[in-house]
C-alpha cells in the first residue's frame, strides 16, 4: 500500500519563471517520502509519444523552487523525449512538512529517492531507465542519492555545491578550523533557544537586498538571478527571506559525499569555468574517481566563461549544455 499523502494547496495557473512549451503536457503531481512528507512536483510529458519513456527527476538549486530553473531543466528535457518531474523538497515551496524552511542531508536525499519511487511506479515510465538532475546544492544531494539508490542509472550534477562542506568549512574552506566550527555551532545552539522563547523561527534573510556596492561577485551573481525578473519567485527562499537560521544546522557534521567513489552508475558533473563554486565539482569529481572501480562512466564538463548562475537559466549565451545532457541520458538510460 502506498504511503498516504496529505492534501496540498497547489497553484493551478502557470506561474513559472519561464514560458510554457507547446511540445509538452504539463500537470501537477504529489508523492510522499518515507518520512510521510508529501512532495509537490510539476510533471512534463513529451507530446505524441508511445510506450514507456525514460524519466528524470530534477531539483534545486538550494533554496529555490520548482517554478525556477529546475522546472526549466525538466521542461526542456521533456521536449527532448524524457518524462520529467521537477519537485519542491520537503519543507519548501508547495511541498509539505512542518516546520517550514528547514533542510536536512538525510531528508533531502530521501526526497530524491521518493521521486524515483514515484517515477518507478508511473505507468508511463520504464523503471529501468530513470535518472536524476540536481542543481547547485541539490547537485551534491543528487550525488549522495546516486551513492545510495541503485535504481538510478544516470545522474547529472549542475553547478554543484557540497552543502555539508560549505556549512562546515565556509566558502573556499576559509573557516576550516575546530575553533570556527565550535563558534558556529555555539551560535546555532543559542538561536534554537531564542526561537523557542519567541515562538517562531528566525529567518536567515535569503539573497542580500539591497546589494552592497562592495558585494563579492558571486553575491551579485545571485542577486541578478533571484532578485530580478530573471528568476524571482514569490515562494523561493533565495528570492525572499531565506532558510531558518538553524535550517541547515545538521549539515555542519553530516558529510554527504563520503562514498561517491562507490557509485556504479553514470555521473556527469557540469560547472562554469568562472563560477565561484567550480572547486566543488572539481574536487567531487576527483574524489569520485579516486581508487574507484567505476570511473569509466564519470565525467567532468567545464563550460568556458560561464559563472555559477549561468547554469540556472542559460545566461546570455545559452550556457546550459542541453545537447550534452540529452546525449548523456540517452546513452545511460537506454
């Protein structure tokens, strides 16, 4: 018997940050993860197809919603012949889970596995031909899922963040010391008590707005996507008030890429050459193939001149390598 899903209040009109394609059929779907949290997703099916289709589940970036770039990826891959879903993770967007605006290495990995459950049991899907795409922070989550879920035949991690690494060590590993981690954990523990006293969770603030004149380039990069017409969405955490301050607490000491070199299925990592975050993919790829018996189907693709958010919406030069994604998934979902 399937896990019972809760009733979600889903928006019926098209409210994406990208136009609807005439080449696909779109619908809203829901499914539950093993924690009983009901997830909301947009499903995209290519028109005029027969038989069971290869399928792809998409999520990310970290703090975004399915109406933003994960939906763009899902719709575009559906135009290319795949049945796809773009889902909101637990506690965010239209998905269920209380309290809101929390993240968890475990639960968010389970979200991807629940998406694979849903696709595996869909009558239009070939359960032997399922892949996943994770964007930004969900790129790291996708790799973690691939290390756990043997049903996944191919994984693409786009402009990837390892959220456990950045929470434990800071950007560019600048806070990688026991003392700095202790101070960060001490502040989070104090915030827990403040939240309980106040009866609500303090929000972390999302992407900075207004943009300071001396903001680092990557902060401006995020602002240009999340705070402008490019990618702003009313339900997006990054576009608005962000996660709860303690929302990512468990990422500090729960590393997610420990067993990546045991992934037997295909993995493609794609990153922009000029992205501040490129080191995440380079290091993840190196770890993935080190001492691995399964390195032959692993690949790192660097996009010349592209910055981090160019792989969200394509930027000004259509940087997202959809032809490569199509050929990758066709090869490994055959």
